[in-house]
C-alpha cells in the first residue's frame, strides 16, 4: 500500500515501554499525580493517534503483518494507553481507601499537640492522603479548612518525608498568617508561612539591592488629591471634571475590577452629553438635587430648596440656610427657622419657599393638610410684617407656567439684589476646597480604585488606555479615561521619584522576577504550596501562584469557601 516503512515497529516498542513504565508506577504504594506519568503519556499521543486511525480504517492488521507485530498484544497496549487516566484514578481511589484504614490511628491523633479535641472527618482525611499536582478543596464556614492544611503538612513531613522548609503556606492577611504560625509552632513543623505581599517583597529584595519604601492607598489618594487641586487654574481640565460630575454622578465605586468598571461606564449612555459649560453646570445642579444636597454640602428638605440654594450660590448671592428668626410664634416654644436668609449690602432679606402652587394646592396632601399648611403660610407672612423684616417667597408652581427659579429671579430683582455669577473655576475651587465634599472625594476614591484594579490586572499603561479610548464611542467613558490616565501617570511618576513601591507592585514585580527564573531554569526551594482562603484569590495572585509552581515544580493545594469571599474590593475574582 506504500504507507508503511520498515522502521514503524518503533511504535510498538514505545507502547510496550510505556506499559512497563505504568505497571511499575501502579505497583508502588503511592498516590499517582498526573505529573508522574503525563510526560511519557503526552509523548505517545501522536503515535497512539496514528495507530488508532489505522485501526479505525481496518489497516492495522496489515501493518502488524508488515512489521512482524503481534496484533492482539498491540491492541492490548493501545487499550492500556487509552485507559491510563481511568486506571490511575482507580489506583488512587484504592490507595486512599486502603490508607484510611491503615493510617486510621495516626490520623485520629495527627493534631494532638495542637488540640486534643480535633478529630478529622473522612473528607478531611481524604484530602490529607490525596497527593494530586493541583488540588482545590471547597468547604463551608467552620468545616475545618485551615485544620485540613495543618494536618496535610504534618502528614507530608512525618509520613512522606517532605522537608518542612520546602513547604510554603500562603494566606491573605497578616492576622491569618499569624494564626497559622501559632498552630504550626504547636505541632513543631517549621513550614514557611507568608502573605502574598510578603512573598512578593522577599522576591524583590533578593533581586534588587535598592531598598524601596512600601506605600499604602493613602499615599495614592494624597498624590491624586494634590494633582487635582493643582489644576485649579487649568480651564480645560476643570471643564473635563465638571463635565464628568454633571454627566455621571452615580459612579460605580464598588466595581470588582477594571474591565467591569469599563463596561459599566460604557453601558451608561447619555444622549444629551453637551460640551457647553453653562449647560453642563445646569445639568450638574439638576443631578445634585436628586439627593437634596447643595453645592455647599447642605442637606436640605426638598428638591426645590436645593435648586434655590444652588441658584443663590452660583449667582454669588450670600445666604444662610434655615437661620433662627429673632422672633417666635406666640403659641410655640420651638424657634422659627425661615428657609433662607440673604445678606446683601447690609440688608437682611428672608426667603421662604412654600410647597404649594400659587393657587394654594398640593396633590400630595389631603384637603385638611393643605388648609393647615396655608394657615402656617399666612402666619409666617404676618410674623414678618409685625416685626418689619423683609420677606420674599416662592411657590412650587405658578399659574403662568414659569419655573419657580424664574419667579425667584424676578423677586431678587425687585429686592434690588444683583447677581454676580461665578465662573467654572470658582465652582471647581468650591468643590475642591471643601474637604468633605462628597463628589470630589468620591472622584478621588473612584480613580484610586480604578488604578488599583488596573494594577491588579497588571495592564500595560502604554497600550491599554489607548486601546480603551479607541474601542469606545461613549463620550463619558472617554472623559473618565482621560482623567484616570493622567492621574495614573502622575501617581506612577511620583511613586518612582520617591523610590516607593505599593502592594500591587509587590506582586506584579515578583511575578516578573518569577518569569525570569522560569526562563533561566532557576528553581525555587518548594515541593508544596498551600493556599488558605482561596475564595479571595484575584487574577494577579492566581498568576503568582501559578508561576511559583512553575518555578519550583511544587504541588498546589488550595482551600476555600466560595460563599465567603470578602476581598472583592481588592480585586478578588473567584
């Protein structure tokens, strides 16, 4: 047929050698992890596939005759190869079941030195005995996940002869690692226990002689706050900030990661996005009033009051919200507080806003409630007349259909009050200089969270911002990316200028160091890496675990409860 060569009997020899190799592994009293046979198994993949296709096409018998190969024996060898994973799984199951009985008394008392009351259940014992390359253990709260790690390490050291210095145990917080250290001290196993960040810091120190200062999120916040404050005289940048406030006040501060944040920004379309700054400020004020908080950070009683306060502020009219009036009502001990007191060129003018229409109606109140409200209105007007104080007032709606702000403007003109409209720079300065202003502070927090997620994902700043800008047509998203990009580069420049490193850099830099170790075939001194509280893993920490394993050929055991993830704010992605 012309498809066979004289040398093709090597396929038979290879399968025969593999059969002997696998038989030796199966004869040993040990758990077989995939790495123990995968290299040989994978090497034979092409050979097996070739023979399998010949078998399928009914030409394998002819090939056997041509190459003096026993057809039945070859068929058995092929069946052996094809069933490797099934055979190994059965062997491992039998190994665990056998040692559950043989090591029962040892496992009963394995943590006697830590706590005599501890008794492993059957599932925990199976985890201790199993020895796969990668093991994920999922268990609920209080099920003994950390106890399982403790017992697993003790078994490896005492029964399998593993050097405890070649065991690395990783957790997420200093508190958790301290608890682990105390437990392992009690059972006298000197394993290496660390947080992800301390591992990263150790790797960096080993490869870099220059000592770097570790900075926290407060450092990032201050750098960005300083940068935004320094832009007070930059009209172009101020316009960008105000435009962002006006169009996107409901910012996704709890976004899990940068990609989700980006998608959220993109999904919130705004068909009326306008670049005219006056229109933008109008939109800003409208959005602000939804929560009844003024630009001056006053919490007022109604949306109408918020609109009035913002109008007075924007137009440079000095006011006090709800001042105590010098005179009270005869039948009340409670002080009377008009809505606003306007101070203008030595004058004091009170401003009341009544929640009624000019015709004295309100659909939200009953007829009796409206009548009582109208009585209070008349009492207030009468009180001001009695004491000779000037009062102007507005209603929630008017017969002529004009907005209450138009009527307020007319009343101010009648009172001789001139407007001195603030510029966008003044408004921005007001936002910035008020330390408690929620919009400015939340913008800084949003940018800090964005930078944190950006670094957790180890994105390349040289390409990612441009890629996102190109991929979206959403004006608001582009706007945020412009602001965030500038803040990111300013923060990174300041950090490097001060020779500092943040927690995200620790892991990213450590990951890069491990890449170099892998390329140079430099092996880390670990046989086992155990990860506690794995439900809080982020992509960044996952990559670090993977590279630690690659750089050491260590086996990984991770334990966690997917119902208990609490670190989503720091990028956890179960």
